[in-house]
């Protein structure tokens, strides 16, 4: 029932490798049977998670490693992005994310902070583990949206 | 995984043609080329995104800085020929409300 194939990759925490992971993801997600649109959505979510690791403290750019594991199930894809850097203030970050609201003035407009929001919107389930030895983001996308309520789109967190 | 940036300068207008992917690797290159154009008072900056195959929040960050800069310097910023994919990222984040975006013309062939 819970037959899973695991594929794991490690990349240096460098910006130029994020595209390589997107290519790999395309192949894996296509193999599971996701549509073109869904694959493009998952690409964005995974890139955002890796970008976070590279740019937001997690690891120092160029130092450290990021591990990406793909759990291939019959009905879903699970992707885990883990870095070996320092933890970040999840609650502080979470309070700053969300879509742009018309009430915000142009001066206050953030140039970042949309990454985590995009992950939440584009994936069915997101879990963030913020430990002493790094940050782990676990994202799940179901085939044809099985098994998820619309209201279930939320980030749970553990420290 | 590259982003090609071609800039054509016309009178009071800069046309920026992009092709490739906008991500954490290429966004800084785009920012470096795009921002100076928005700092020219009265300049009209048109970014043609027809051949952008991928964009994530790092691209949004660049366009937000460019928009702020164009507001401060009385220039104009417009993105044209957005594919459904690229438009989706602006749309989900609500940024389509404040940005001048023109989606690609979907003519039946």
C-alpha cells in the first residue's frame, strides 16, 4: 500500500544548481503522472524552498549542502528540502508572508517574503521543521488533488 | 539555465527582451540591468517576457524593486507578453493589482 521509491540528491548551496533540481523534478513528476500545470507549480515550490536555504541564513551561499529527497508514491509526490545551516525565526517569517494587499503602501512593499507563501499555495501539504541542525521543508502534492480538503492548505510547524 | 537579457534603447523608451528562466541564480543579473533603466526620469521601460519559461518569487523581487524605482524616478514600467505561467505567479501573490501587466495575446492559429 505505501510503496515508495526514494530518490535523493545533494547539491552545494549555490544558486546555479536550483535549475538542475527543477529538471530532475520534471522527470520524476512526469513519471508519476502529474499534468504540465501541476509540474510547473511544484517546480516553483521546490525552487522557493531551496532559494530560502541559500539566501535566508540557512546555509551560507557556497558553503554547506542541501539535500533534496523525492518520495514517489502511487498517489502523491513528497519532496523534502533540508539544509545543514542555522534555524531561522519561523514565526517571525510567517508573520511577514502573504499576498500583497491593496492597503499596503508602495514604500512598504516587500521585495521578499513571497517564497513561503507560494509554497503554501502551490502544494497540498507543507511542514517545516526548524531544528538546531538545519531547516527541513516537507512538501506533498497529491495526484488530482486526492485526499485534501481545500481548507487543508496550511503550514504546520515544529521546532 | 540561463537568462538572456537584450536591451534596445529608443527615444525615451527601453525595450528589455528576456528569454530563459528567472530564478535565484539569474534574478541578480536581471536586477542589475533593469534598475538603471527605471532610474532615467521619463523613461518608459517595457519588459517583453514572451520567452520567459520560468519565474518564481526571486523574479517578483526584481520587478518590485524596479517598480519602486520607477515611481521614485518618474519613469514607467510595463511587462508585456506574459505567459499563463508567468502571469500566475504575479496573480497568486496579488501583485497584478499594482503592476502594469499585459498577458500574451492568445490568438487561435
